[in-house]
């Protein structure tokens, strides 16, 4: 019995919104994602505050998140929704 289905594991990465580092401890990743940074996250971004007619930019922090999911795929020599052979 040959295996028909050879699912591919995919990693999806994303970053949370940039916020003041002191507020970033509480930041959660979206549902289904795992936080791969800890503490206040990574200080690699800037956030903006609008004050009257000016927009000020400040260094901030964000977290990196990842999600693993399987993409259904047929093994070589199989195809179609049911991964049928030749």
C-alpha cells in the first residue's frame, strides 16, 4: 500500500503591531499563532503619534509570531482530490 497523501508542513510568520516597548509585554499573537519572542519583544520598529498638526515617530517594539499548518498534497504519481494513482 503506497502512501497517496504527502502533506506539506508550512510555517507562516507574522509580526504584531509596533507599540511602546513598555506596553508590549501584554501583546498577544493572533489566535492560532505562537509567540516566538518574549519579554518586550524586538525593538526593530517605530510607532507614530499624532499631536495636533504634527506626527511624531518613536522607537517601539513588536513580537514575532508563527503558525504551523499542513497543506494537503498528493505524493508523486497521485493527483486529484482523493490522490488517486494511475
